[in-house]
C-alpha cells in the first residue's frame, strides 16, 4: 500500500474524509458567545414580528377615510388627541376627525389604520392641537402589521448555519438568551521528524525549527476549532502507532504534518500497511502535497499533511478547513470556487492540478488572481501574503495571463491595486 498508492482526485479525497467524520453533540452557549458558532438545530420565532401593528416612521396615526381629498392646496384639518412614543400604548382611540402624533416603532392606536409622515403635514415640527394633512392615504399605508415580517412559529435560522451578527439580532429579538450550537471540535496536532527542534531552541546542523505546528494551530483556531498540541511523534512505527492511537482518543480529529512520503523514516506512511488501519487515501492528484494521507485509527480520523510548509498550508485549506467546517456542524462544507483572471502567466507543466498560492485584486470591476511564483513545496517566505489558491489545470500548457481560472479564497482580500 505504501509503494503502490492509488491516486484519486482532490474532490473524491475530500468526500471520503468528510464521510468519515463523526457528528458532534449540541451545547448551549450565551447569546454573546454565539457569534461564529454553528446552530445545532432550527430556531423558531417565539412571537410575531412585528409583535403588534406599529408605525415605521414619525408622523400622525389617522383614519384613512378622514384624509380623502387632502392635498397641499387643500389640507384636511384633524384634531390631535394624543402623542405616542415608542414603547407606549395609547389609551385614547382615534375617532372620526382625529389624529394621534406617533413616533417610529410605536404601537398604532385603536381606530387608526394609516400613518401620515410629518413632512406631509403642515408645520411638522410643531406639536399643536390640530394638524393639517396634505395627502390622502389608503387604509394600511405606512403601517407595519403584526407578523407581516415573521409569523410566530416560523423557522428563523436553520441547523448548520453559521451565526453572524444578523442571526444574533434575530435570536435576541425572539428571546434566545442561550443558543443551541454544535460543540467546537477538538483537533489534535502533531509533527513528525527528528530534524525538528522547538521554536525556542537554537538551531543545530541538519535541524530546522518546527514551523508547521504553530501555523496549523493558528489555522485551526481561525477555522473555529480548538487546537490541542501533542509532542513530536516518535520515528519507530510501532511506538508511533501506539502514540497516535492514544492521542486520537482525546480529540475529534487528529492532524499531523510530515512522514507521509515513501522515505525510510516516514512513519505515517508506514501505518497504512497495518491491518487494523482503515486507509481513506494516500495519494492525491494535486501539486503540491500529493502524498497527503487520511486514515481511521481506532475509529478516529487522522489527516496527515505534508511536512513541507507550503504543501502543508495548501493541504490544510483543501482538506482540513472543510473537515473542520463539517465537524462544527456546517452542512455545506466543501470547496467554493470563484472565477478570476490570472494576473501572470504560469507555464510550468504538471500532470495534476496545481494549487498556487496568490493574492486577489480588482480592476475596473474585474477580479484578478496574482500568483505567488515562489511555489516550491518547502518554501514558506511568502505564506503570509496568501489570500487564495489558484487552480492551474493539468497538462503542459498551463495558463496565460488574462485567462480565467478557478480560485479558492481563504483569506479576506487586501484589494491592493495591481502592480
């Protein structure tokens, strides 16, 4: 299995990974802590919205029948019987020939069926005993009816939705002080390789500092999950397997970096030959990161990314981020590509799709993807500038500047001008 790998597409590999993930349980959080979380179940409107007939503007509540024939030249004079602020309930009904001065959001008084805005009355800034109405109204005009926006019992947010500021406003409107959300995934994180030293340790000949673990920890947190960092994995395959199995039981998904190729010391790759390990994939039609591997160990999913920093970064965006989205409860986890124009030619031939890091900009309403040509799998100097992955199709031609390409956006674009 290690040396006879079956190659599959990125799309098939992602689907296999998503299908292997467990469904996490629900928990309750306060509404102030719900932003960015995923709803665990549908939430319903607990009352009508609006909860009563109300005025959407500042003006006068009137009977439409009393305004017939009103015009700027011949205003209709009505007696003002009350002034109603938002939050107040008038006890004075509006009868024939009367009006009530009313503020935005206030409850429509009994007898009134329309609201005339201040600007369409005489002397709108003055609170007087009589008001001159300068326009005829229809029954129901400028009245927000009870339940016209959302009737009680309606679904206002669906399970699997990410809670944004608008969702928070809806939940607050309907009295959800606590919100049912999917528990945040716990994601184990470890690296392999005796060449690695900790960030705070001095370099030695042949050694490099472990940059993948801090990078992945940040990406996991950014994706809304909880990173749980474990020590570097032992090189001995038997000991590595026991250690991995123990780590896996503490988390919902285990992510490793390194050890996925076919070298003598690639411990993750050696596990794929074990009878009690269920291999999901270990070779993908992509560059960089072709050896990216996923398996089930003791029933727990393990995603093994390349040890090369750039390939590790790409692998996270293509596989780990959608997996974390699915674990968090999103039903629409997966890749969402947009179309853009390629900002610079890329002619390097490749038998598989290549995922180039890049930046986005726009010019005259056209979206441009500017490729990062520092694209070797082990290079990390420009990772900080990456906003998207640009897909270069397989084959020897590549893509020329100006051609349309698929782009997977993973960061908020800086929208810097071209050049």
